[in-house]
C-alpha cells in the first residue's frame, strides 16, 4: 500500500489515506477509481483466500 501511495503521489493522482485507514481518491479526472467496501449485512462478506499448508 505504501508503494502504491508513493506512485500515486509521484503522478499527482489525488490519492490519500483517510482517517479510517482506507484509500480515497480526490481527483476523479485522473482515471483512478477506488472505493471502500462496506457490507450491507451479516450475509454480505468479502471472499477470503484459504491457505493450504501442503501446497
């Protein structure tokens, strides 16, 4: 995340970390679209990767 933030700063893309610790885009003309995922309820969960120790 730190590397991505530094690249966006270099190209003046208007990306910032919010006080809630997620990215926010302030310059919509840069073509970068990032939004914070908010679940709609307990049934709505983001997929998780399952790590297999044998692989």
